[in-house]
C-alpha cells in the first residue's frame, strides 16, 4: 500500500513512546481524550478534548509541510444539564477561511458565504471559536502539545497529563489519565478512512484511571476521579501520498460524515462502534464494532453492524437535527445496546464543522454476549443533515416554531396547560366547570388552524438570535419561539375578518371554517397566550418589566398600523394626486409598514437583547436593525407583488387588482405628470383583475423607475442599519446569521 508512509506501525504492538508523538509524514493528526468524572462535591461530569494538527500548505523552498492547529473541548454537567464548550483555532484560520471560501467550500448559500467572508477578511474568527494568542507548540520527539491555554503531555508508564482552561465561562480542568490496558487497534487492523477520504492509522486506550481537579464556573473547585479514554489518529491525504510516491494512483476525495461511539461498561469491558457515510449522497462508507475485554483482548466485526439514530432533537441555535438516542446492534457479538444522551442539548458549535456537530455524554443499557450491561459513553455525530441554505434554515425554524406553539396550546391539554391558558397556577378554582375539550374547539383550534400551516418564521428567530448575538444563551428561552408567532397569527385571523379575506397560508381563512365570532375572540386571545412564556427564573424583576413594556409596545404599534391600513388613503388621495405630493403619500404608506411589521419586529429584537444581558447601545442597535429589516420586508413585498412571487405564492399584480396604494404607487405619483397621475389613480380605482389592465399599470410603475427605487430603498435601509449595528456586536456565528438574514430579506423571491 504505497500511500502509507514509512513511519506507520506494522503488524506488531503499538509502542506509545514511538507512536504517540507527532508524525512528520501525516497531513492530518489528532489526539482525543474523554473522561467521566465524579467530584468530591457530588457532581457528575464528563469531558472530551481533541487536539488537531492538519497540513495547510508546503514551504516552496524546503518542501516542509505547514500545519494549522486547533483544540476543542466541552464539559457536560449531567445533573445541571449544562454543556460548556471551548474552541481555539490557529492564527492562520482567517486566511485559511478566505482560501476555503474562494475554493467554493463551506456554506453553499451565497449570502452565508458573503457574511462569513466579511468576518475572516478582518482577520478574525466568529465566536464561539477564538484564535490562539500565539502559534501552537508541538514537540516532535515526544507527545507534548501546548495550544494556547490547553495542553496535553505524555508521562511515563502510559500516563497523560491534560490541562483545559477557558475564561468564557471560567472553567479549568487538570486531569491525569493512566492507561490500565495496552493500546488497541481501531478500524481494520488499525486502518480507517479519514473525513476527507485519506487513509488513517487509529489506536485507542479504552480504560484509563482518571484523577485530578475541576474548577467550575463560580469558582467551585473539587477533586475528581473517574474513568477515561485516549485515542490517537494520524495519516495523510491521497494528494500528499501521490506527491511523495508518483507511482501511487490518486482517488477522488469524498467528504465523510460519521457516527462514532465509545463506551465504557460497568463490568470493565469497552465497546466502540462507528458508521461512515458519504455526506453528499448518504451512501455507506464503512462501519464496524470492537469489543475490548477486561484483559485487553480485541474482538472486531465489520459486517452486520447497525447504528440507528432515534429520538430526534433540534438545536435552537443552529436548527440542525440530531438523534439523542442510538441503538447499536451486532447480532454476531450478541450485542444490543441502547445509548441515550443524558440530555439532548450537547451540540458543539464551531465553524470548523459546518457549523456544528453533536458530541456528548450518554447512558448505556442493553446486552453483550447474552448478559445485561450498563455503562457510560460518548457519541460523536458529524457531517450529516446540516442546513446549507437559508431557505432550509428558516424551514427548520418554522418547524420548531410550530412545535413550540403546539406545546403551549395543545389539542389535548392537561389540566395545568388549560389553566395556564385561562388563569394562573394560584387560581385552580377558576377552572371549576370549564369544559376543556370545548375550550379547545372554540379557542385553540382556530389558532392552530393557521399556525400549523406554517409561515415566515423570521419574527420568531429574531428574539433568539438577538439574545445570542449579545452573548446570552437563547437555549434558556426556547419557548419564546411561540411568542411572535402567536402575536402574528392573532393579527392575521382578525385582519382577514376586517379585510374580508377568505384565504390564508394556502387554505381557507380561519373565520371561513370557524365563523366570525369565534375567530374574533380566538385571534384576540392570541395576544395574551404568550404572556405566560415570559414568566421564568432566568430574569430579574426589572428585566421582566422591561420585556412586558416591549411586548405591549409591539401590540400597540401593530394595532395602530392596522387602523391606518383599514382607513386607507382615499381621504387624501385626490389632494395628493393633484399636487403630485408623492413624499407625503410615501410617508403615510411607510408609517403603515413600520407600525404593522417593523416596530413589532424591533420590539421582539429588543426583548431578545434584554434577555441576553445586552448594553443599551446593543439593545437600541438591534432594535433599529430589525425595524429596518421589517420595513424592507414590506417594501420588498410591494415590489414582488408587481414583479411576481416565486412558487406562485400570490398572483402577480394582486395589489393592483385590489386598487391598493403601495410604496411603488406613492413613488410614481410623485414623479409622473398630472395627467399620468390622474390616469394611474383612476386605473387603480377600477380594481380590475383583467391581466391586460394589471400589466398596463405595472408597466407604468416600472417605466418611471418607481419599482426599482423601492428595491434600492429597501437595500439602503438594511445596509445603513447594519453598519451602525456591526461595531456593537462581537464577531460570532449569530452575527453572521444576522448579516445573512438581512440579505435574505432583500433578495427573497417569495
């Protein structure tokens, strides 16, 4: 196998003194450890850490390989259900990021690519990733790694010293792992396929005694003991192999995703199982299972191994979906295991992995060799099911919004859920005589009729992303996803009655099915259903008061906008047409857009910022940005109504057919001559749905530049607000999403 370098282990035993140190021939190499710990203070913790060394170039003169380094680690607090992560990347990462984007790698959504490029071109990386303060230290004659505040050293006798540290939050671990069994070959006698199609050598030490100390956020320091795992993988890409050996035949690289499982059973045995999958096609690319006995014996299977993910969980930071439970089945081994996350939210967010992967502590139950077993383990899932475009992303947001609404106003509520819709926990007596099924039929079903059809979910996303963008943790406020949707759907139900609309979100309007009286009440009730969501232990009384003020500010603005919209502009239209006072009419149209859409969006963004602990400048900046985005959203809607919606969401020129005064009309009335203005006003007053008539009106609006000017105005609004906001926010993945979201609104086609 000519692609293997000469320093790979042969058929003999693994010599840690020889094979633990870095391998000069390798283009990809990493050292991985995990441990399950019990502290003297009674905490149950688990930690994993990975140190990476990857070739990123070759010196033109010496031909020496040039490496980039990174370290990522996370601590799982099993009882507190918290997941703390840290990632430090090489100082060269911004340059490497630019080169990667230039090659067409990374996110395929063009807006996400542009947003990411803005960050790396400034020489930074988005948080939660952080640059190493100085180049990593790697000893070449021994295993000694210092990657910023984190280090790994091999001691004598199969022992390893691991130091992990981060200041966000304050967290430090000093651990020593002592292997009690010899190294075991992974894969097929030690050979596995790497994530980029490279050939890798892989060995592991599945049973280590762990001792040390852990300093938790808040300064709680405690001794810790437990069991650990160490493994080492190294190899070189086929491109490097071919360069070293011209006789070798290159094979096309293929991006590989995987499920990897490392389990330590209570009886002293260890199990590892893996499944490799081609990312783009989903085709299998290998699987296997190894059982290590208490004496270090190795039994391996590569056929008949199944790993089935179950119980899906969706992150509300990246909106990627992962299993939170796995069934590992190997009939030939008598192995049937249930591997279940101690809690689902153990997602590691990083630009290194598109932009996240799942790796966390799991409980193990099942059978092995016909006997019942239990244990603890780690599962890593990466490279599968990522959301690579904003349409897919917001589709996932929408699904989570609908789940959140269903959890708050279910079709079959418990007594407590029904009571929370009606009263409060201290008011059980209010429910005496309440027919809960009838309450569902008369108040819940009209609302769910509209929410369950789905819609644009950016309002719900606003609150969460603003919380994260200022350094908060939106996972504490997941239920807030329902709040903007209920507020919006309530207005839609009532608006459809007021406007006489019979169709909403691809189906009959709620009042067509349930009747006007019920829907007036149900739509209005939506405005109060969200109040209970704002009650929680994560905020001070001052914060809660401010959130209430912002919430009702959004409702007041929305109702004022609807009043002006219903009143229309007929009372001033003749005067403005005669005077050619387009700016006055534009201001009136924009006031409706601002009050109905932009101001509520701004209030929701400010709510998220308040929950995240933002400064006053950040709260105001995010509010102004979302007000501009909301205003741009409605302006773009006016433009698309004339130029056509993708997927036929609305009929082209529907506003013209209804005689509606939109922003393009207002702009046209400010630039056309008197005769043309009067003709345009008369054409709209006819409210004709004749295609020829609609086409003629659209032609007038396009010819005078009114439509294009609206598109330009929308872009200028968003860009101006962004350049005020950007300096107020740390570069982060939420900030990249905010930037891309602004473009998404401007460049949407439906």
